[in-house]
C-alpha cells in the first residue's frame, strides 16, 4: 500500500517524498526477522527513483 507519510515516519525513510510504501512479507524468514525487531524495518526500494517524482 502507498500511504501518506505520517509524522512518525522519518523523511529519510521516504527519500523526502510525502508518501511511503508499506509491505507485509509472506516469507517465514522475513516474518521471523520482523518479529525479532519488534517493529517495522525501512529499506530502499529496488525501483529506480527520480527527483522528478517529487
């Protein structure tokens, strides 16, 4: 899902954009890692990014 960035989401996690993409994995290793973290994880997208998208 692509959502508007809330105040709790740092600008660094969105590349300065006003939206953030939220994904929930369906892989046991990824789910176990998120369980250990106890919270979410932020990672860059594998998609190409353009400053024109702002």
